[in-house]
């Protein structure tokens, strides 16, 4: 099971994206755990993740999170996919990055 962590300013604004990604995972049979957290929890919740995604509003923190979680791929969610709440597109990017 893959662990995917989404980070945003307070851990709330990405909740709809989490739901859309969970729906996409269920539809495609992708075994994963997806949760959203506040940026302040990055090191605590992200160090054992398979991928960390940042909401567009905190994309400026990508390098900081990479330093806190050096063994985990970290990316900002594509603005278009986030704006459209396209859980399938974001999940497809996760699969691409983690090699599935």
C-alpha cells in the first residue's frame, strides 16, 4: 500500500482533492492511503510517505519539504489539475513518480 501525503497551509483546503484522489484510487483499484495535513506537520507525517504533494498555495515550500524528508519524492500539485479537482490526473502523476 502506498502512502500519499498532501500538504497545505492548514491541512483543510486539500480535503476535496484527497476525496477525489481516493475516489480515483478506488475506481482503478490502486491500493493507497491518502491524507491531508498542515505544512507544519511535513516532517512528522511525510518522512515515511511514498510521495508528498503540496497544494499550489504552498508550492514555494517544495525545497523546504525536500530537505525535511530527503528520501521522499516531493512535488507541488499541478495548478490545472488542482483547480479542476482532477483526482485521476494527480493520482496518475503519483503513479508515474513512484514507478507504477
